[in-house]
């Protein structure tokens, strides 16, 4: 089964300067382990919210809004696309991802199975 892990965080609560060298080293090690285990299909961080665009549709009318989105307290900062045998396995990889960040990060993930799979 394929699962999408959405990485959510409050940019105001993130450590100043973003990820440090140790976090990047630990994250690269985890990504390498996930790749060797054959579960990681793709992963990436997302560009800053200031560079984003939202398009909303209501009543058949579309509105285009360029970032930053001041009303956003939590953003999707990145994603991982996994291929696992079970949802529990995807959840465990997601938990390991969170542990790598340590206590200084207020971060969460949402694990969602892709539709159309049995």
C-alpha cells in the first residue's frame, strides 16, 4: 500500500534558522535507511509559504491568493511517499521521522493511504 505522510508544523514555533547540521545528518541517515528498506518512494520539503499560491472556489468563482497566508498557523512543510505492507508500518516510519527532529521541534505528521489500493 502507498501512504502519503504530510509533515505539518507551525513556522512560528520552528527553531530559528531551521534544521541544524545534526538534524540534516540524522534525516539523511533515516532517508537512506528507508530507501534501503524499499519503502521510500519520494520525499521533499516544500518551498516557503511566501512563495505559495492558493486557489479557492466557491459558488463557481475562483479566487487566486498569493502567499504569505497570514491566517495559517500550521502549514504543510513537506511530504514522504511510502510503499509499505501495512498502515502500521507507515505509522512507525512516520514516528521515527518525528523522533529524529527531537524535542525542540513542534511538528506533526498526517499519514494517509492513497485511494484506489486494496
